[in-house]
C-alpha cells in the first residue's frame, strides 16, 4: 500500500498499519524537538521535467502532513529550514516563489493549525523578508499565540554563523553596558542570545535528499542532536518516513559525552 498517496489528515482515516505504528511509537519517549532540512525539491521537479518551483509547491504540502503527524505524536517543536541566508543567491523567480509559500500555506491551513492547537513561530532575519511574507507569518503567530500544542517553527532567512556572530555582538554590548558580567557568561547564557532563545535544542535532525551536511543550520543547537539522513526527496517524504526516523531515534542511546 502506498502511504504517501493517502490523504491521511484530510479525512482522519489513518490506515490501521500506520495507526498501529503511531501508537507503538507513542509508548516510548518521542523527541521533544525535531528539526528538518527539507531538501530535494528542485531534483524532485527535475525528475518530472517540471520547473523547480513545482517541487517547492509539492514540498509545501508535505509541510502540512509532517506538522499534523508531529502534533499527533506529541512532539513539542518542529523547526523547518525553509530558506537560508544563502538562498537569496537563487534566481529571482525562485526566491519570489518561495517567499509566497508562507502566505499560500497559512492562507490555506491556518484555520486547521488553529483548530489543532499548533503554535506558529519563526526564527531568522525578518528585516530582509518581503512585507507580504512577514505579514502572513506574523498574522499566524498572532492567531496561534495562545495555542499550546506543537510549535511549528519556520527557519526563514536563517543562517547559523550569522546568528552566532550577532549573539557575540549582543554579548559584547551587554558586557559594556553592565547588563552582563563576563564571568556570568556560560553556555546557557550564550544560548539566550541566539534566535532560538526559549527553545530546547533539537533532539533529532532530519535531512532529506541524500546530502550529508548541515548547510549553516543550527550549528550551536545541534551539538548533541541525533542525525537521521534519507535519500528521499522532500516532496516524497511521507508519514512513514517521519515514523521511521523517530523509531531509529528511539533505538539510539544518547550519552551527551558521558559513558
Ligand atoms: C531545498 O531544496 C528547499 C528549499 C530551499 C525551500 C524549502 C521550502 C519548502 C519545502 C516549502 C516551505 C513551505 C512553507 C510553508 C514555508 P532545493 O531547492 O535545494 O532542492 P535541490 O537540492 O534538489 O535543488
């Protein structure tokens, strides 16, 4: 049976095999924070002789399925790398298209997110985002502010090295103006200067499309995360794949440097 062809969440008619898997996974601790590098949209489109943006559009639909399953599994935070500070180098038509996706996604699915108690957040540099993109995200953040289910955190115009450099600059300013003593600076305090302040570090990082690299994503925050890579292209990423990643995570022993 092809699970990725099923409209699982639309009709709430999970197949019994998938439902059993979900129940089994929920018997063990699930990762609290899952971060995903959603890669392979362009290749997915190329394989079908479609324009690259068709891959991004298909990828947007997978964002919905993944969000709904993560929420059902009791994952607390799902961070999705949607656009990096380096992605501005792409052709203008592709950048413009990606910048319209949050509006389309939230325009269609915000009521469903609200209904399912999902809270929308974002990390990344807001200033360079087009007004229409930022407005869509801010509206969603506002309308889901009081929800306490899954946090759906979009990393949009996000770059980890710049985030770290900016955090260092803020630390310097705070030590100069007396808000922070340099002796007080430790890992926890430094984390509070990052865009992810208030978020737990990801427990599990997933990257699709067969690339084995971090691409400037959450370099500080992923220090002790488990990594799961798959050759599956993001538009083909199904509920089955997320469950498989979590099953693998549940079998791993995390030692955080201990024995
Ligand atoms: C990387 O694949 C993907 C992106 C840079 C864009 C990701 C965006 C989405 C999945 C949609 C986001 C949806 C919302 C709601 C914001 P690639 O284009 O680098 O693929 P390739 O390596 O095969 O060329």
